[in-house]
């Protein structure tokens, strides 16, 4: 496919060696909102990423010419385009490896069209947000990043320095899955990358302050066995 997408259409690059999956995605996503370009291999996908300039990449891990994780690493050498992994691999270590390499999200095949659309739109919102905006808003949560003030439902709450640094990290990557090891390294340093209990305690304390119901969090959600995600709410 090689026409110029209409103004307002989001460009989706699909990198998958299965023709049936490409047909399914083309049928499910081709619309006035999305325009798809397909690549059958990792090398073809990397080339298309430079010429097609996608807004989101849907990437299979099990490609014939190279592993999808290597494709992510190559992309991250020059691009921050959101990458959503679509794979039959269900092991947590595969998800963690892909996310740590720079992927933004992960869906295990088979998946529903509604779930895929939700992940794509979340990735688009995240990429369109200006990271240098001084105020972050999501639902009743508001964070003034310049003054380091945090509010829920217009009531200011007090965070410890570590809790604030953790929340700021989530805001910087809002909507993206962050692995346990990535968060521990960024907030506590490399010596703490295996200290998951430290992270769980801090997440629990942060939820008690910013969530209406910490037992059913709406802002910081858990990705079982993988990490956490700060959801973007309207």
C-alpha cells in the first residue's frame, strides 16, 4: 500500500510475518481514523518506519528474519514512536524483555479488537501529550510539576520525596507499562533492581494518597508479573 493518508488519519505500521494477522488487522483498523502500512519482516519494518513515519507500530515478536525485541532496540536508537507488541508468547519474561527494550505495551494473541483499539488510542494520546507541560491532569488527579504540588479532587496532598519521584516517573511515561526493574533502577538505583518489595510498599503508600479506593486503583494499575501503568483518564 502506498497512498498518502488523508489529513487526520493516524498511520499504523504493522510488522508481522503472518498474512492472516495482517489481513485481520487491516480489516479491523482500516478506517477514516487509521491508515495501515504492512511489513512482513523486521528489516522491512525498520525501513518502513523511516519512510512511512507511523504514529504507532504494531509488532510481532516471532519474525522470520530477526527477533521483535531486536527490532524494538533498533527503533529506540532513533525513534520514540509508540510500539505495541502483539505476540503469542505469554511468558512474563518475554513481556518484561520487550518492555525493557523500549516497547510501550503488550497484547497476547488472540486479542479483541476493542482492547487493541483502546491500547492504540492510549498510545496516541500519550505520544501527543507534551512532556514539558507544567501541569498533568488525569481524572481528579492534578500534578503541578513546576511547583511539585499534587491534588486529588482539588485537595492538595502531601507526598514523600520518593513517592513524588515515583509519581513523576509514571507521569513522564503516562499510559505506558513500566516494568518493576525499570522503576527500581530509575527511582532507587541499580543496586535495588531485585528489591521488588520496596516498590510494592511505595506503590501501596502512593495509592492510599491518590486513589479514591486504593484496593481498586484507577490511576496506577498493576500489570501482573510485569509492572505498573499510570492510566490516562479524561
